[in-house]
């Protein structure tokens, strides 16, 4: 004999499971990887707080024509991309090392920005972007890796075809409890001629004694063509 018994809805355990599943889905949406433009914008917004800075710089270098160690010198930076170096010795270092990678200028050149890699290191997401002018082919591009915890630039690679011409690696320090500034920058140029006839050079740049947003005058940069 069949009896018509009322159906019962999901039990308490079932509702709890559904609620947990819904919360997990919402959390997954909230932590979804940002787009390439969002990553770049966060990095630009962070560095945009620095209008100018002054720092003491020490360089250890194997670049051809440069001494192994350069006495401490002073670097001045002012937005958008002015750089002035006051040194008694020859200084050969990439300009981008002192301009936060010059990202703002690169994207002003009608660049195409693509998120090409995401990974997590010690719980911190790292995002790798490919930046290249839209009118060029794949031969010329810049790869930028950005720390998704602090939104600082961690690495930049200038690539042409299959060759990497320049790599910059950044470490940062917090200045004044507010500004993440480069503390150690390692520059590698694998195709630069060496004094011994080989190729490949490296420089380690250490920056200390920061003074940020002091209102540097444009006149300071005129003599260096900043």
C-alpha cells in the first residue's frame, strides 16, 4: 500500500552545507585574480604618491668601463621621469632603476598590457605582466612582475625576440611608515661586452638615506638633462 506522506525540506545539516558552499563561492569571487590593468594601476597608484626623492647610492658593478665599486653618490628623482646624479666618479646604471621602472611612460605609449603569469610565493601573489606597444610585433616587450601584497615592482625584463637584454630586480624598504622605496636593485645585462672579451655584466645598487617629497626644484635637473 502506498501512502501519501508530506515531503520534508532539507535538514539543518543540509542548509549548513549549502551556506558554507555559498560562502566559499563568494570568497572565491572576492579573491579572483585581478586583471592586467588592475594590477598595473595598483602599482602605479603606489608609486604615484612619491613626487620626488633624494637618496644616497652605492654601486658595485662589473659593467665595462665602470669601476668595480663607485663611492657613494646622490641621486635625485622628480616626476614624471627626471633623474639627476651627483657623483665624483663615472656612473653607469640603467635610468629605469631610479624611476620605478618608468612604468607610467611605458603605458603612455599606447601599450598593450597582458597578464601572462600568476603564482604565490610565501603566501604572497605575484603577477607578471607583458607590456608592448600595440604597433609592434612580439619581438619587443617588457615583462614586469608585481608583488600583489604591497603592489611594488619585483622584477622587470626587457626582451627582444628570444633574448633578454636587461633584468632589474628590486627589494624595498618602508620609508616614513608610508612609502615603499627601492633599497637594493640588481641589474643584469647579459649581452653587454666585458673587459675580458666575454659578455654579461651586473650591478648591485643600494639606496639609503631617503628624503621623500621635499619639493625638489626643476633647476636641479637642468645640468644633467633630466
